[in-house]
């Protein structure tokens, strides 16, 4: 799991039936990495900082429905605090 910024949205005219009515977002990892497509489980929008879950666990955000996804937006981040330790 990692923090990412929502950079856009995907619109598909043909997709798996279990993805009907679900928003597909383009997200970019905050600390490096490319852009990926994630299914939105949190209601995120463009420019927001989000928490992304990857792998098999990404589909757990949509239980009991079975959604074929490799990545899911599971939270919208309100604030990030950086702590320093000595």
C-alpha cells in the first residue's frame, strides 16, 4: 500500500460486467513510480491524495462483490504528518 495522487480518470465503453458503475482512476505514486489504473472504492477525485492498495487484497475493498482489479483506491488522505526520529 502507498500514497498516490489522482491524476485523471478512465472512461471505458466496453468492460467486465463487475466493473459497471465503478470509477477507474489514474494514480501516480507520490515517491516515484509510474501511473497506474485503480478502481475507486472511496469516492476520490482529481488532484486528491489517496491510499492505494495493490495485489489480491485490492479486490477486498469491494466485498462481497468480486471485482477484477490489481489496484484500488481505499482511502482519501486528509493530512500527512512527517515525524523525524533521532
